């Protein structure tokens, strides 16, 4: 499975070979055997490279999960016994979306570690990280491009029934000034020439979602956000596309880096930031 994932990620048996400490021919033979055992074609051969077939893509998703569980088991049984406190900061929507799964798996591997969670906007979280008040921080950035960052697509969230998408000025439910979701959403409306008004402002995701669910306003959220009674806007709603932002994971490397780095590893799996 590790060889299979390396080949899929690198797009080449040759490039995968040094990653798994094998020769190119050994990687090729392993993949041929895997395809034979499964009775499925996993790779398209494209010149000197390879690409996953649709069936290979299905196996890839399972393979990543299997390897993550394997690595977690090794940490839990044979890794260092970590103790102490990790101070983690993230915006509220990130905490509810990514943190539960990571916390559950981290607690199983490191039961002696206490995780203190601080929810705030990204501006204040960056400041707290710089001043040493946080060990690990997950923040919203303008764009991806740094290590441990990835694009985060945005979309409009509207009520399933009675969403005011045709009302002008368009009523909005937004985070307070300084939020990149807010900035990009307003810029998209201005480019599209759609008049709007900020009907509801809140520093809390709960407050924003409550106004949207009630059909009183629409608002920008990360794609993948779900809320009973709400849906993501569709083309027929006539709302403009919102430019994406990015998420970035920050980890302290000073003092005792083993504990923050261990916690960050579980977050990377949850955020799909693994190499």
C-alpha cells in the first residue's frame, strides 16, 4: 500500500522507488502483483509516468486511511510516551469541522496529553502564535503556497426554503470586519454589480448560520459546510462565485517541539495536508 500511494502521488514508478527504498523494477513488479491480486487495472501507463484509473482512485482513498491507521498504531504502541499540554488555536468553524476526528485519534495515541483549544479569528490567532501563547494554530490566509497550507474553496450558504437570493439589496450574514470570507464575498458581489447590505454581523459561526437558516440572509462559508435546513447556492440562485482562501497549519519548533509536532501530525491527516 505504501508503494502504491507513493507511485500515485509521484505519478511515476521511477520517482516512487527512492521514496520506498526499492528499485524501479521492484516497484513495477509490486504494482503488477497488486493489480493481479485484485483483478483490477490500477494505473494508466502514460509515457514514462502513470496515472490512477477510476478503480485505482478508489483504492487510493482506502490506502491512505489504512496507512494512517497503521502509523497511528505504531505511535500508540511503540512511540514515545508524551505528556504535557498542547495549546491549539483555530477559528470556530475549523474547530467544529476538523478537530473532533483529530482529537479522538490523538487521545487514543497519547492519553497523557492535554489539549487546550482556543477559538478566535485568524488575525488574533496569528498574533497569539507569534507571541508564544499557542503551540499549534490553524488560520485562514489569503492564498496557499507555503508548507502546510492548501486552498479552501468558498461558496454561498442559503436556506433550503425562502432564501432571499432575489432580494435587492441582497441581505448578508457575515463575520465581522477582517474576515477573509467576508472580504472575498463582498468583492465578488461588487464585481457582479449586485447591491447588498450587511443584515447580520457576528464573530461566531453559530450566529451567522442562525441568520442564514432562518432565511433572513445569505452568507459565505467553506465548501463542505453543512447545516440542517441549509444548502450551498446553485447557479440558478444567481450568486457570483467567491474567490477561495487558504488554510495554514502553524507549528512551534522551539523549546519542546515533539508534543506540538505530534498533535500537528494528526491535524495534517484530517486536513489532507500529508505529503
